[in-house]
C-alpha cells in the first residue's frame, strides 16, 4: 500500500483508528517509483528500520543514511521522505506510526510529563539507533519486538505493542539530554511551514493547471520567496509539481486500467507527447514500457 497524502499533506492512515492509534507498514517502497516516497508529515511519531539495504531519510535539510539494521525515530510534525539508495530489490522497511495517546490520554499526567517534552522538543527532529552501537541494543530489540507483534498478530498484541512503545518513549525521555540536537534557526522553521503549505496545495491540485503564483499564494508569499523556500529543500516548485504528477502517473500505469491519454490528462499534462518526454527524462524509460510491465 503506497503512501497516500490528504489535502493537508498529512499521511493518510487507513489502518489506524482512535481506539488504537498505532499503524504498522511494511513493503511500502515496492509500490513507489524509484523506491522513493514524497515529502510528507504527520503529527504522530514514526519508527522505521532498514532491513537489508541502505536508506536515505531526508528530514528537513538533513540527509540521514540508515544501513541495514539501523533504526530511526522521527518526531511528530516533521517534514520527511524516504529513499532506498542501495540494493537490487526494494527493502521491506517496517514502519510504525503512532500517536502519543497510544501510551496515555492527552489530559493525563503521563502524557503531559513524558510525551509532550519529546513532541515539543524542536531541536530533536530525529534519533538514529545504530545497529552496531551496543548502547542501543536494548532499544533496537524493543523495536523489533514491536514489529513482531504486528507480524504475529497474537490475541493480545495491542497490549504488548503499548508496553513496548511505552518503554521506547521512556528510554527517549530519560536520555533526552544525551541525544545529538539539531538547532533549527527560526527562518528554517518558517520555511518548513511554508513548504508544507505549498506542497499541500500541489498534492491536492496536481491534476489542474497550476501556476507558480498560485503555489506561492498557498503560503501567502511572493513567487520569488516561494522559489527560495523550495530551492533550500527540493529544487523548484514547478519541478516538484512535475515530479509528483509523474509519480501518480507511474502508479496509474502500473495498474494498466487507463490509456496514456487518460493518464496524461488525469495527472495535469495537456499533451501526451510532453508527458512521455518528461516521464522518460525522469524515469529513464517510456510510459509504455511501465504499462506493459505492470509494475
């Protein structure tokens, strides 16, 4: 199941409910073109592990390399994306996305005393738990145990997941002062908010004719300022728009239920020839070949 985004750039989570606000994902990269996901964010925490290959997590402007066995904790409300950078097959990458309310209600002492300090720690966007660092052996074992809970799906797996996540968050809280911090200048935080708003507009309106002025307006800034914000993170707004359109087109091609003309129009390309040229430029192959492969 590929990463889906709603109109607020929040990752849609069809497996999670308010009664048990924890979601488990695996094999997400396989459905993504070039085994790379789009930038997105969610208010929940995220834990992921590179199993057999190297991954690159981009968090804000930071590129973090995870080698096989390494795990990462991503704080809530952090703009991030994932990309596989080694191996001939897509990594299965187990991922857990969970709310702090899976451990305790928001009004409770536990949530206010132990969860909020982590969530509100602006200079702790992520933590890496390296496989070869013996000091992380206990936490890595807990993470793996939590994955196994979802895989085995025992009768009381929710209770074990909650216990494991509580232990993980307790470990993070008790070691808050020891993790490397990344101090984001105020302007960079402002850029992230603007980027989130503009990406949200692009992801919601990619099928329409979009101008740079409209993208900038989504964040209440000028076209030149929009260009500067995107350049810091992603390149240019129009390049991001085209790439997202191509990602959606790639998925539609693999389903083999639409013609090139239908996909071109559905993804905001008015010309099949232009769509085909951009697709080949980005993916180094033609749309027709993807459609025939069905993957």
